[in-house]
């Protein structure tokens, strides 16, 4: 009886063994000598953010794009001035990485994305 249960469990789990989720790792990196604040990263169907990045600090977050659209990045510099930038275009099932490096006046985006569904 135990061997039948084990075989049934293997039959159920075997199709799941090849499944993987396609995601994009996003690193927010403060390369300026002052903090950046109120960081908002908007991408198709979702948003994430970080209250504050100290000088030299990195914050990593994993996203799963579900639709096609542009990434938008907003942050405030040390004086409270708000800056807005457009990032890369994302597609459903994209995978790879995006680095967003913050100065006090800019968000510099680098990326390596394997494009999913167009």
C-alpha cells in the first residue's frame, strides 16, 4: 500500500519538476554620497518601493512581469526634490536583471533581459 502511495505521489510531482518561474531581479543602488528617499518602481500590473537608500546601499527585489509595458522609477533626492524616469520595456515571461543606480539627480538603468512573450 505504501509503494502505491509513493508511486502516485511521484506521478503527481513529476510534471512539476520542469516548471520554473521567469522573473527579473531588480537591484536599486545608491551611488551618491547622500541618501535617496521614497523610491517607487512601477512596472506592468504592480509596484514596489523602498523608503530610503543610504549612500552605497543596495536593495534587491524580484518581479514577475505579467503584461507588456514600461518600467517607471520615481525618487526624492536628499533635498526632497522628486525625480521621475522611464526604465526598460518589460514583457510577460521576461527574465534577467535590471540595475537602477541613483545619483542625486538621475536614475541610471542597466539591464540584461531575455524577452518573453511579445
